[in-house]
C-alpha cells in the first residue's frame, strides 16, 4: 500500500494542521528554498521549492490570511507529482 504524504482536501483546525505538517517537516524535509514572497497587512503569498528525502524538487505555494496577528486561513498548493512518482518507484521495488 502506498503511503499517503498529504490528504487531498481541506484541513480544519490548528491541531489537524500541525498533524499534517509535522511528519513532512520532521521526517521528509531536507531543505526549502524561497522563490518569492508578496504581501500586505492581511495577506502573504509564498512560493518555494522543497527538497525532500523522496523528491529532489517539490514546488509549493501558500496564500496566508492574517487577522489580529494570527494565521486564520492558509491555502496550501503543492505539486503531488514527485510524491506520486516516489510511490510508484517504491511499489516497483526501486526507491
């Protein structure tokens, strides 16, 4: 069975977000390179590329909404293709 690295769909609540992000940050992430950042008082857009143990390049973007100094919404978009390819290689016995 292929390991699922991220759920498709919505994650609600701070604990669910932490549960989603922690394994990636603690077990998979090798490095992250910021490509660009844009923002104002209430919104920030980050575009970056990550290298993980399973993918040399896994680009992502986040659009973060901030209210009263706290993140209240984060639209997180990333390319699942490198992780899908890793799962295929594992299934074929070629990690």
